[in-house]
């Protein structure tokens, strides 16, 4: 039996070896880490609202995943980081 790469990647999910809830938990952990590091960076740069930036970045990372995170990071880069 010859499995393609895509079929081999989904095989553990089909047989229940990996709980799909773990991916949701991983998404929440990544959002928290993104929010924390954004808050630390915004505080070090003395922005007006570091909590707002951290919340926005964490929410974009949590709800919109990669695309939302990249858009929010681009806005943060052009508004805060770039001098």
C-alpha cells in the first residue's frame, strides 16, 4: 500500500492517535506567547497602549491564525517598530 505525504500526515488523526483538541490548545498557547512578547516589546518602546497592541496581536493570532497574525504584525511594524 503506497501512501502519499498528505495521507500519511492525516493518518494519526483518522485513527484517533492525536486528539484534535490539542491543536486548539496549541493555538491558544501561541496566541498567549505572541501577546506576551508584543507587550514586552511595546512597553520597552514606550508606546501609548502596549496592552492594546498585545491584545490585538494575540486576538489576531488566535482568531485569524497565520494570515491575521501577519496583517497585525505588519501594522505593528509600520506603526511602532519602524522609526
